[in-house]
C-alpha cells in the first residue's frame, strides 16, 4: 500500500464506487465519441443538478476544461482577467495563450480571490485597437489557496462582467469542495450567480480522469464539439468518462467525498495550529492547508511525505486532504511534523 | 450486454487484463504527473521492446500523440507530407494545423499508402521563403485503409526523408495489427526502418484510453514535457495510463489482441466474399474490411449494426474487427448482410 | 536605369502620379494609425466606386490582406477551399494556417479556376466533429494563371457558398487587370456577384506598397481593427498608404495602369506565338503570359531577363507585363527569346 | 500645412532626404522581395555600423520587428520577461502571444526600466513542466517612458540572461534617441553589451515605414526568412524600404534626427517646468516628456493639440518631440498650455 500523503488531491486514486462504475460500463460495444447511453445518462445527471437549460461536454483533463471553455468566449485579440495564482496563469504551461491566442491579465492577491475593483482596473482600452480587449473574467472556486468566494462576491463579479460585455468563467476543479465549504446548493454559486462557463472537476474528487465543461450560457456551446476535437480532447471510449460522472452523482458521492476532504483539512489545520513553529497562512475553507514551516525542516519532511513548496522565499508549503485521507494519516503526519520542526 | 458491432475497434471496451491492472494500481497515493513506479515500469516495458535508446511519453488520445509528436519535429513554417486518407488529414478537425501551424500536403492514394516518388513531388521550394518547408513525412501503419507498409517500403521512405533533411513520423494507432499482419519484430518496421517518432496506440487495442509517443530520434524529445503540458495532455493520475500499458505488454497481450482482431477481419472478409452483391475493395492485411455494398441496403444494415460509410458516392463501407470480436458475431453479421443486400 | 523585365508586376516601381501623391501627403503632422483626412478621403473613394455599404481597411501587403480577411470569416476549426495554385496555398509560407488555424482544401485545376462542382466535392462532413468545417471559398481574380472568372462563374460560386453557409473571399491582388480584361464595372464581379470579402490590390498596379481589405459583408468587419493590429498590419504613418490609393483612383489611374499592362501582355503573347519553339499554355486574359520554352534555353534567357520558372518538370515559365512595360521592351525581349531558343 | 503636434514621433511625416531616396530608387525594374542592390547597400550600411558578423532583415512595422524577432528565440512554451509598460505588453494587441504562443511576464516599474533583481524573480519553475519556461528578456531602449538604460545596466541584464540560458531582445523603436541621449557608439549599448536581437526603428525617426531586425546572435537568424514571410512582413517592393534605410545612414541623418528630437524634448521640458500647475514625472533622457496636468485642462488642450493621456487616473500625459519639431512649435504650445491650466 502506497502511503497516503498530503501532496495533492490528485495523488489519491479512484473512489471504489467510481471504479465499480467503470467495470459495469465495460460491457460489449457502444458507439464511440459520446453517442452512447452512458454519456446520455451522465449528461442527464448534470441537468438534474443544474437545470435543463445547460450544455455539458466531457474532456480528459482540467487544463483542457479551462482552456477550451475560455476559447468559446474569446477571439484571439481578447484578454482574460484572473488571479495571479490562477491555475490558468501559473500551472498550464501557457496552454491558454497557445490555444486561444489571448493575453492573460493577472491580478496579485493575498488569498487567491480577485475583486470587482481589481478587475475594473484591467478593463481599459476597450475599443482601442492597440490594446487586447478584456472579454473573460476567470475565477477559481475553491481557489488555488484553499479559499472560497461567497455567493455575493461571485454575483458582484458576474454582474460587473456582464455589464462590461464580458463573460465569467469559473475554474471548478474543486467546485465540490466549495459547495461543501459554503454549504450551498451548487446552483447558487454558479448558474444563479451568473457564471457563464464552469469547469466542473472530477479527477480531484475521486475520479480516475475526466472533467466537464458546463455552459450556463448555452450560446457559447455552439461550436464546442469542434473546439474539443481540434483541442485533442475528444475521448473515443467516452463511456468510461461518463460512467464515472454518473457514479459521482449517485448517492451524492461528489458531496460526500468533498465533505470528507474538507473535514480532514480542517482537522489537519487544527492540529497543526498547536505546533508553535508552524504558521497557517490562509483561512481553511476547503481542502487545502497553507503553512509556513521552518525552512530547514522542509527537506526532512519531504523525505517521508511528498508535498509542494508554494513559496521558496517564505518557506510556505501546501498540504491537501483528499476523499481518502484518514484521521490516522493526519495524526501520523502531525506527529512527524512536530518532531521535524523542533 | 451491448451488441458487438463492426463500427470501429474503439467501440469495444477494456480488455479484462487491463481493467485488472487498473484495479491493482488503485492502491493508496502516488505522486501525480508520472513520477510514480507504475509509469517507471511501463516505460521500462517499452524499452525492453524497443531498446534503451528511446524516449517514451504517455498522452490521453491518438490525435494528441500524432500532433504533439509532429510538433517536436517542426517549426510553424514547415509542412507535413501524408496520405490524403491519413487520420491527421481527415479525422483530427485541423488539430495539426492549429497546434503546429504547419500546412499538410496530402497525397491521393488508392490504398492509404504513399510512395517515395509521390513524396518527392511535394518536396520542392526548399529554401524558397514563399513556400512552406517540407519537414515531416507521416505514414500510418496499419493504414486507415487496413493495408500495411512493408519493412522495405518504410525504409525507403525513411531514407528519402533523412536524405532530404526531413523526419519520419508513424501514426501507429494500430501498430500492433501491423506487427501481427507482417509477422515481424516491431523494431523492424519502426526503429530499424528509420522511424523517428512513433504514435503507439493503446486505445484501439484493448485499453480504456492512453497512447504513447515514442522517440527513436531522442533529440526530438528534448522539450516534449512542455509541449505535452501546453498541449493539455498531461494526465495527473498518470499511473492509470501506465498500468494499462504495463498490462498490455504482459503475456504479449498487445500481440494476442491484435492477432485475434486481424484473424477475425480475415474471417469476416472471407465470408463476405461469398456474397456476390458485396465487393471487398482493399486487401485485408490488418483488422479492417472495406467493401462496396448496394446503396439501398446501407440504412437497413445500420438499423441493426452501426458502422461508418467511407464513401457516400461509391457506397463503400468500413468494418473493423476488435480484440473481442467473436466468430459468432461474424456469422450473425454476415447472415444479416446476406439478407439485407438481396 | 534598371532594365524592365517580365518577372513580375511587382518588379516595377511606383507610378509617377502615386509618388507625387506621397510627396503631397508629406505635409506636417497628422494623427497616426488612420485617423487622418488622407485615409478618410481614400475610403471615400472606395465607397464612391463600390457603394457606401462597405467597410474598408488598409494593410501593408497582399498576403496579409488575404489572411486577415479570411480570419474574419473563420474559426480555427474551419476550412478554406481554394485552387491548388492559389497564392494563399502556395506563396504565403503557411501564413493562412498559422494565423487562422484553418486547413486549406486545395483543388487541382488546369487554369487556376475552380468550379462549383469541384467545391461541392470538398463540402462534406459538415456537422461531423472529426472534420474541419468548410466555411470560406477563396478565388483569385485575375487568377495566378492569368485567367479570369466570368461574372456568371463568380455568381455561381457565391450562390453555392451562401447556400451552404459559407463566405466567398476574392484575392484581388490583380483585380484591376480582371476588371479591364472583362470590361465590366468592378461591382459586377465583386459586390453584385456576391463576394463577401475582397483583397483589393495596390502594389501590383503601381503603388509602392499597400492593399485594401473590402468587406461587402459588413458584419465580418466588426473586429477587423483588432485583427489587423494583432496581425501586425496597422501602419502608423497610414496617410502614405491612403494617399496612394486616392491617387490610384484619380483619373481612373487604376484602370489605365491595368489596361496598359493587359495590352502589353497581349502583345507579348502575340509576338511569342510566332516563335515555333515556344508554346503559350494559358489563355491571356489579364497581364500574364505562361509558356513552355525549351528547357536548355531557360538559363540563357535568365542571364539577361530575370523571370520565374512555373513548372520545372514541363519547363513552363511565367512572364508578366506591368503598368510601365513598353512596346520596345517586348520587342527586345521577343527578339532575345527567338535567338536563345534556336 | 498640418499643425505639428506633440502626440507622437509617428505623427510626423517623411524626412526630405529619405523621400528623395525613395524617388531615386523609383528607377525601372528590380527583383522583388529583397534580391536587389538597394537592399544589398542598406544591409552593407548596417554592417558598417554594427559589424559584419550580424544578420539584417527588413519588415514593415515595429510590432512585427519585435514579434518576429522574439519568435526566433522562443518555443511556444517559453515566456518573455518585460516591463509592464513595454510596447510588446500593452500596445501590440496581443500579437506576441498570438504569433509566438508565449506568455509575457510583465514587471511593474516606475520609469519603464527593469532590473536584474526583478527579472530574477520571474525566472523560476525552470524545468517544471507545468510552468512556462522563461527564455527571453525584452527591454526597450529608449523606454516607453522616455528613459534610458545605461550601458552597464544593459550589460548586467544581458549577463544575467545568458547565464540563465536566455536571450536579450531590445525594442529599439527609438534606438537612435537612446544613442544620442547616452552619447555612445550604438555598438556599446547593443552588440557589445550582449543584446542578441535588436528591433532597429526607422519610422519614428523620419522614415515613411520600415524597421530592421538585427541579429547579433546570428544563429537565431537561421529561419527568419520563413518566419518573416509567414508573419506577413515580406515587402515585395523591398527596395523602397532599403533605400530609406540607406538614406537614414547617409550623413548620419539617423543621429541628426534623433539629436534634434531629443533637444526639442529637453527644451519643451524646461519650458514646461516653469508652469507651476504642471509636473514633469519622468527624467527627460530621450524625446519624450511625461507630465501631470490639471485634469480639467486636458480636453481644452486636446482641442488644439492632439496627444495621448498616459494615465487617466493621475491625469499624466505624454508629449513627444520629432525630427521636425521647431522651437516655434514649442513656444506656441507652452504658451497655450499656460493659458489653459490657469
């Protein structure tokens, strides 16, 4: 058994129920590329959750969900406003620029969240042919810093975007953790709040692979099939993505997984707080814990537990809880941290 | 149980051994993005097969394997010479042009195979700044028409390419079917024949998803990690691609699957030949059968069996056998065809 | 004085009237980037010629006029249907693919002209996510082979394009030569025939540099300013392009220049026809003469007169007449050809 | 006569000597696309100035000079570090991202100049496949704020770049103004300082259009011809760009023009300083004057003199002097400013 670490929620494997769904879908032949009943059913589940007036498409990975979704809302001379810490800005190796041609306009933040005021600062030069034309605001929910936008904050951004002829994209790689963290109906923080395009994450919440691009603004979905294929994201054996999503929605598994991960992150944070040498740096609202640890202890900790150093200069690290994190894992880890930071 | 059809080898599901390997890999946490022992092992299997002097990378799908592989060998002002029927030319929705910037120079063929003479016709304007500069020849093995290049033919193309400062890419989405059809060591028709980059197919040979990009020309692999990530093809839970490949090589499963599929295609062709109203149009060298059927019978056939019409004008259709095709499937199908074409 | 050759109409210099207009525009300061009265006036001239319901933009060169015009009518997953000999297909180093992402679908022709029937053959797979979606037909008038589409032929293509939800682009690098050759009002073969986007050539008809992109379909012009700037084609001292165009329209200079060039090509062809060793291969309808000359004579001819060999295999060459070609030039050249082909 | 304004150095026209050179080059036929003696001579002039071990290419405009130059040094997964105020970052409508695929990493500055320390902050994640790989540092000389890098500062940046496997690009749209402002040999602040690629500006220093891309690092020039053509920047009547550059170097015109413009900016700044309501905000080292003026006076000033507001929030404006600015222009302007700001 491989040790469960706190490196990332994508270091975890597949939730047993989802694996079972894959096995069940492995049954004879079905038409490739999504013209199958598994895909039909998975899309129906999304519509049950989010309403019938949406469009749903599956892609392989999260970077693609973001990039292809944003492509539908932009021309190459547009710009995308986002947090400096946004996954699209720092973790996608320039895929957004390469595939859309757009410039990203990153906003420095303390907690991964951007505000209308900051966004407004970047909405200038509109109509000026020398300037890229801001067209999309992209926010991450839960953010890369483990924080959450409130419903009200999202609404304010969406309203501002729409008033300025822009679209709102939400990177929801951890949307389930946000829904749980805010204890709201998912519609409240997406559709009803004015989100136009949502990257709905599966992989970080117990799936093997697979993400969904949800269009609340259905007009934007018009050409997505072609964009997806040209974007190299059309799975031939699509049923195995679809079956996973169907399983994720059965018995509210997506909520249960996220609830557990968030709870574990909370527990981890609470126990870490007792260690005087370690300082929690971000509010723990989802399944991430950010902390500053003594620099010299990092290599010692990483010998046993792999995790990412977020900021080399400040020796801030990131620890993530997953659907399969156990209390025992936390106890062992915290104990080890205590020893190492002495 | 969904009916097994002859629509495509990607309408089949996952081979049981491969599914088992996925289950076995679902064991605790491992580092994401390929820094795990499953990936290490899968790469080692590829090296056992093809030599240690290669570079191996996994991607989600076949279109990506082709496009990203070709990207490593081209600048945007280059051109790629291929058969008019090549998957990169007609089935990838312009992904090669979009991602590489290159022009494709398609060659009309009777059987999906291109010759040195035809290629040479497109290698002109070299050094002329007005013209795209031909840099890659891409051939498909087995071809989209179910035919095979001989080792000698591949060598001739590779030699010509290299003499003209070009690279040879092989789309091996069905490379296993070619290896079996020619009854050769895979090295004979790839590495030793002079192939620089190989898209090694997994999905059409019993995997759930996942393809490999193999660099025999290791220099071309230098930046592939970045190209893969920017190309939105870096799987976070990579172990589940890797474990599938490892299972594909265990007990020569890749060969066994292809052998079976080829045999079934042969059987299908032989039985179809007995129907006077149907005319086989291509030599059956791998797992595809191309045939002209009476136009009016096509919708009737498709009511029960989904398949693709290859050429509306000539009413030529394509039937593919898979690793899981059964003799009984063929008997039932042929019986049905007989009835419908009367 | 540099010898006047028959290499290309862009080997000629600037027409004296146009040079005078440049000098006259060199008068104090004006706002850059087109917000000046020279540009206003030039656009007004275009509207006088083609109607007020058009949009007019200037760019540096002909390749850009074509590529940026086509960009307004396409998404990256679209395809552009054109003649195999089209400038966009063979003389722009892949600029259309690079900037638009689109695939070009070239049609082999005898005389540079494509037909509705040929175009229709390429309009397939519409709605199929695996295929590029044909969206633009691009024709060249006068063609690269010196031939002309009749008004009726253009209308047929435009009608077909529009019926199939496509746009018609016309590469009019030599539109003046076509207008003269057909002896029609320019509106007949552009706007009234159904052309959506026209590249209106200036450089090959006596200007120093500068081409216009004319949108008869005004909706397509909506974002052209941004596409032009992002396409690196926004001239800062725009007045000097505009002043040239204004001069081109004064005293019908554009028609006079083209009339002269066409007449000289005709004269050249007639004299060449008297040489039994040389065979004219294309109808001379504009300002180009294509001819097959004895292979061994080509280097000898090129020692004195630079020109392009069109087809090395058949030893077909191209000779172009310009606004400044003199009868004496033709006499001298023909005399020299006679000597060399003996 | 159009009033000479202080809007921009590209609101000026063509220097008389340069116009004369255009007229002189309008002499019969020469081969298109740069295979002519005018181009040969212009390149020779550049080599006389900068050494024989360079490569020189002409393009239409400044945006293209920057973008195409940077393209030679980058792959699509690279990043370009520059000042937030850099022309490539704010005035090229996303052309760098679109054409190169690269991400720009902008650095906020007070005066348009970036430092090694700031650059180093952006050089991270090297080798990490999730991150764009910083490959080019681009600095502007003179900067967009009218300031100058010292030779020592450039050397420090070049050394840092080279030590980190990066290239140094210099946007020299106003390189002449920098040479004059620093009173150095141009080689000192380019070649000898370690610049790899230089955009050498012509248009803002008295030319009609035309910029040069100079490669001190000759390896980078290898494929520039193809990049230029695919980038839609190959002028057919190239001689008219080349003749302008030759004239620019005759009698040190490029230096004389810049000297005059810088002197006029200095004079303007000195006179403006006497107006207590206006505050000069940047050191005047080249031909630009930045100043904060009372907000309500801006529209009044612009009624008579067009100029750009640099920062709406602080009511900072930019005034530029040109090769043709006269002392009288300054006196009239300053007098008018005095009246309007009262």
